[in-house]
C-alpha cells in the first residue's frame, strides 16, 4: 500500500504536469496573424530586396527576446544565372545543451516571380507570400513565444530557412536555386546532431485546409507521420488532416531526410493552389482559426 503522503505528492505532480501541458498549448492565433501581416507589409522577402533585410533583422530581434540562443547562418549562393545571393538561415534554440531535440522548420523568404498569376503582366512580380512563407514563419514565432512563457522539457530547434522559393521547381537546370537554405543546413550539420524527429511547416494558414500525408515523408519517416496525425486526431483535427497519401512534394524536408533526419512535411496546398505563386497570396487568404489549430498542434507535439 502506498503511503498517503506519497500519494498526495503523486497527485500534485500530475496536477502540475497537467497545468504545464495546458500552458504549453496556449497559442495566440491573433498575434500570429499580426506577425504574418507584418511580414507582408514589409514587402517581398526576396534576397536582395529591402523587405528581405527588414524581416531578417526583425526575426532575429524577436527570436533573441524569446529563445535561449539564436544563430544567424549567413552564406552566399551563386545561381544558375551567375547571380550571387546573400542569404541567412536563422536557428532559434531552446535548451541548447539538451541532446534530446525536436526540429521545426519553415521558410521565411518569398518567391521573386508570380509565374502562376492570371494576369500575364504580373508574372514577373514578386509574390506577397502571406501563406507561402509568412504563415509558417508567424506560427513558429508564436511557438517561440509560448516556449518562452512555458519552457519545454525537451530541446527544441526552430529553423527559419532562406532561399526556399528562389528558382524553379520545374526546370532541372534551375533546381539548384530552390531549397537553398535547407540544403546549406543539411550540408553543415554538426556530427552529433540527431533530432528525435522534425516537422517542416509550409503554407499552413489557408481557409478550409486539407492536409494530406506527403510521399517522401511516408517513405523516410513514417513513424513521424503517425505521431503528427495521431496528435492532430487528439486535438479533433481529423477533418483537416487526411490519412490519404497526397503524393510527392519537393520541399525543405527532402535535403534533411537525405542526411538521415527523421522529418516530415506538413503542407497545406489543396485549397490554396489557386493563389500559389501569384500576386493574390495576400493576408486575406490566411485564416486565424487555421493558424491557431496548427499552432496548437505544433505545441502539443512538444509535450
């Protein structure tokens, strides 16, 4: 028989853990929307443009106010057209000394051309990138805010990669100019960097979102897919997270999977496709409710 005082301590411990878990799941969707709107208002985050410099400085400043450490990984990239880009990945870390880590990734840059725009005159215009870039960045910044309020019990890395959307995903000779930041990160991993699992969050703010299981993720890290979809079900997000295979998507998780990191792609594309790579990727296409649901899921996975 367990002594009464030990039982009381056990109950108190469960209660404290429960309160900590509940606190960790508090996600301010309204603030995430404001973070998204700020990025779009700053202008296109295309390397070499003023909006890119503004948002980089802003992200570093905001993350330093929240994370235990922030590393700016500045590097250059020469494109297929011989243009030199000055890029920066931003890595915000919580409990950096903890060997048990979870990696979250998003891209913070925007595309320099809107090749899918219905107006041919706008197809050489940079996209605003409200959902494609700003939504994932805003969500992870608000995750950082939650982790500042309630520190996690495991190490957490929030990686904001640059140059994801610069070149073409369709032309073989231009593939070197996409996923630039994630490929740089994958090529410069510390030898002892082995996250427990990772999730790439991309285009996660759309209305009536429908997210399918991605092909490279199912091949490379099926247990992480199961973990994320089970957590989504626990939060009542079955309508958003479909158990169907949505096919293969070349995204920032691929270079990391190739280096042995167990990472998957959570990408909302179905109801956003009509605005993808157009000048219509504006803040009115992003749902505060969806941002809140995805943000709560991201926090739940850190419990």
